[in-house]
C-alpha cells in the first residue's frame, strides 16, 4: 500500500505542477478552452494528492506511523521535479 500511494502521489504532484504552470500561462493568454482543460487536470490531481498526503500526515503526526514517510517524500520530490520540469519546458 505504501509503495502504491508513494507512486500515486509522486505522479499526481508532477501532473499538478505541470498543469498548474500550463493553467497560469493559458490564463495569461486568455485561452478559455486551455484554461478549462488545464484547470480540470489541476483540480483532479490536487484532490488525489491532498487526500493521500493528508491521510499520511495524519498517521505520522497522530500515531507516529513512520512507514508513511516515503509518501511524503514522494510528494516533495514530485512537486520539486514538476516545478523544475515546468520551468525548463518550452511546450506551454
């Protein structure tokens, strides 16, 4: 379960950050179809990531369940990698 959630949160963080960058650029360009599409991806990836991350943090803080640390680390690494890749990408 921990591995599955770690992978899910890593991937959803990459999607969230990448699509958020796309969304901001679409808003600046006033491109409504792209704003709606990228906003959908941002919202869905955020919901998945925050649900898994909040549950993991709850277990760590309340019950000292340290086995949930990899999920938090994958969230951090996914977010940082997503930010880096978004800044380097010329696509959006």
